[in-house]
C-alpha cells in the first residue's frame, strides 16, 4: 500500500512509515497527532483464518482493539482525515446468492471473520456517532509477489518455485480442498482500489474483488502451465478447513461506479509473477 501511494505521488510521511504498536493507545494517538494525516489506510490485523481457530481470543481482542485505538486517535487528533478500514469477504460467510454484494447479511464462520465483522461495525459506528470520514472496503482474496506462504496462491507458487529450482518435473504441490473456489484479485489492483476510494472520499462499504471464481485445483493447474512444468497435485485432508465455504464471488459494481476501478491484472500474470518472485527469494536464501 505504501509503495502504491508513493508511486502515485502521495506524500507518505516518514513518521507514518515507522513501526507502531497499535495495541498501545497512547502511542497511536501521539503518532496521529504528529503526522496529521489526510488519509489513513488501516490494514493491520492478525489475518490468517487457520491461525484464528488456534488463538481465537487473541485474534478477536487484538483486531478489534487495534481498530478502536486508531479510530479514537483520529477522532481526537485528525477528525477530517479519510480513514480506510479494510474488511474481508470472510465477514459474509456462506452466501445466499452469488455474486455477493454489500447488502448481503454478515454470517462470519470463523474467529478471524468475526473479528473483521466487529471492526467493520465499529468503524461504521464511529462514522455515525462522531462524523468521521470512514470508508469500509471488504476485500475478497488477493495475491501477488511478497505474500506469505500461509495463503493459498503464495503457498502453491512457492512449492512450484522450489520444485523448479530443484529441477523437478513433475513438481509436487500439496493443497487443501481442491474444489474450494475463491474470488482472487492481484494485490496491486487491490492497493489501487483502496487509494481510489480514499481519493473519492465517499464513505460507505465497498467490495474489492474480481467477480470471478477460481478453485484451488484450477490454481494449481494454471501454475503448472505458466511455469511450463508437470504437476503432481496432492490433497492433504489436514489442510481442509472446518466450516469451509465452497464458493465465494463478489460484485464490485459499487466500487466501479464510485471510482471507475476495474481489475487490470490477469490471474495468470499474478501466478507467473508470484512464482518468479519466489524463485528469486529461494535463490537469495530467503525462501
């Protein structure tokens, strides 16, 4: 996000880039007072669904408290700032119909999703009660170079990259449920959507998504095709999530109508770029 803002010519102040403990309310208020930001992008969270089942109390507490501290600091020190509080498609849970639009009910099915629903509602309450300029994008799955391998595309791409570096053909790729379909958008397109929403300054809820569904099995196959290598796809039942929603696909009509945003990066390019990035990391001893 910081890179996208910098490349677009935004003034990303040095104090804003320094590390900050959002669980420390006083530090958050001091930083907001020092920077006096015009726009704030709040993406900090414990964000992995699988991990949230292991530490539900920490995920629920920390994600909500971090958001509370930020909103309180903005209310006190920068009430005119645009605040982009990033939510998740996980908040919707099992969809009643596809594609999912912003009017769909919230039925979160895991602790992480509950935590994001809570922060989303808290942001809405601060907008209503205190007049803050809050934008609430709900991001569907996104991927690209730099993402941790605890997420699907990053994990699959890393496995392919490691196999290529070892000279394997076919390459073995392990996944969870191959039939689970998600709506993937390139992270660079997602960051652009957040910035456009901040620039538009129109408060409200916006889905950030591609509007297309791709299954894990299809991702693995496409990765092999983009890498030019055979794939041995192995399903590990231990990686199949409890209460998994089998298909998620969103509508970005409101976002497009407000900002003109469209996803620009083809999924195959995201996959190829991610494999290339992982090969570079492995060669440098960081993968």
